[in-house]
C-alpha cells in the first residue's frame, strides 16, 4: 500500500535497522513516524538441512544431476545419502525371482550414481531393490531408513498430443511419503520452449 501526498506516490522508507525486537515482531520508523508492530521476515540463506536423504534413481537423464545436487546439499550437514534403484517385477513372475541381481542395466545405474557422487567427493550408499511398484518401494525404503527427504528426478516428457507426462511414480511418492519430497525436473528442450 503506498501513501499519496500532494498528488505524488511515495514509497515507504525504512530508517536504519529494526528497533526493539518483540517475539518476532519489530517496531520501525517509517519517514520519521513510529509504526507499531511490523512483522519481520528472516530469510535463511543457508542450504536446506537434512540428516538422511533417499535419492531415487531411475536410470534416466536426471540421475547424474540429482546425485550431484544431493551431494552438494548434504555436504554442510554431513548427511547420509542413499541411492535407491528399483527394478519393477512383472506380475507374472514371483516376487522372489532374482531379476535385479542379474540385470546389467541395474548395476550400471548404481555404478553411474556412485561415480557421480565420487566426482563430487561424497559417498553414496547404493541399494538395488525389486518390487511390483516403484513408488511404494521408494516410500518404504525412505520410511525404513528414517529419511528426512526423498529426492526424485523427473525427465521432461510429453505424451502423444502434447500434454506434459509426469508418470505414476512421482505422484505416488508425493502422496504417500512420510518426509519431504524434492522433485527435480529437467529443463525443457530448446525446440519445445
């Protein structure tokens, strides 16, 4: 709200630092007049803090960026990072069939994640799971490990017809996770911007 005097709009001017803090509320001077309580906003410029993060690895284009981001954000608090890759088991196979252990693609995903973390000089514990539903396995792993945050990567994809496709895993994790969820979407390709 701007004050109007003599036909001109004037901006509010704050003189010096806030005076007398009272339980998150301060008194301040605005153009020499004392205004009663003005709420103060304290911006926290430090990186988000967490003790343990589960990084959901999909084997896609976003894995390297979310591992590097998680390592940089975990560094100040020396937080634990757990990279989880889930191999989805078809309903026609028994759940105890060793599909994930024999998959070279799954091992490659974990190797790339570990190499990315090592490049940022941070350690990443990797876990290979097999489950019927990827989202449920990620949420269960985060719950078992008492994670403070789940970090997921989301590639930029469009369905046939031009609608943005988010898939089914991210909505499941957002709805059912007991902790914070960070979704990092890759940038839109230039030809689609």
